[in-house]
C-alpha cells in the first residue's frame, strides 16, 4: 500500500490541482485587487470533463515525477519567494505612502516607480508556476533561474526606490 493513498486517487489529485490553481490565482491578482477596493467574485464555469481529466493527468504526472528531495527544495524555494513578495509589497506601500506627501508635480514620478515595482512583482509571481512545473530532470536549472529572478527583482526594487531619493 502506498504512503499517500489520497494523492494517488483522482480525488486527491484533483484537490491538489485546485489548491495549486487557487494559490497561483491569488498570488497573481492579490495586490491589484486590494488596491482597487472590493472585488465581486463570480462562480467560474465548471471545467468540461476533458479539461478536468487533462489537468488532472498533468498534475498527477508532475507530482509523481519529482523526488522527495526536490519536493522539499520546492517548498523552501516557495518560502523564499513568499518572503521576497512580502518585501516588495512593503516597499511598494512605502513608496505609495511617500507619494501622498509630495507636491503634485512629483507624483507622476512616484506613480511610475510604483508601476515599475508592480511589474517586478509580477516577475516574482510567475516563478510559482515555474517551481510547480519543475521535475527532477530540470529542477537545478529552474531553481537557479528562480533564485536569479529573486535577486534581480530585489536589486531592481531597491534601485527604483533610490531614484526617488535623488
């Protein structure tokens, strides 16, 4: 008997897929919806049986194609990504707060920096999909690529914030 009977079942695979899709959707739109105010949610159309089966098979295959070691490293890298997203969000909020106290002529520069920081933030969010899709075969490449993006975004956000101080 397998040690993960629920994950080996269609129900378990479906639940895992739903959780991953929810996480991806929440991460990709979280900041914008908070800034824009209340958001109305509508019930999405249910996927067709073919769409569900295809997504379920892809997720089931990806889950079983990684070792425990890679699975643990994915969790660590997801945590690093979470921390960097929090840091970027805090920096964006800081710049938005500063923009409230500058003359009208300078507000455009602050808005541009916030837009550029949001673009950098989206680069981070895209990395969740890369991590989740990685297999044992491409894990080292994906891991180094994600870490490079994390460093690039950190540097870019710092540089963007410093442009306002000049």
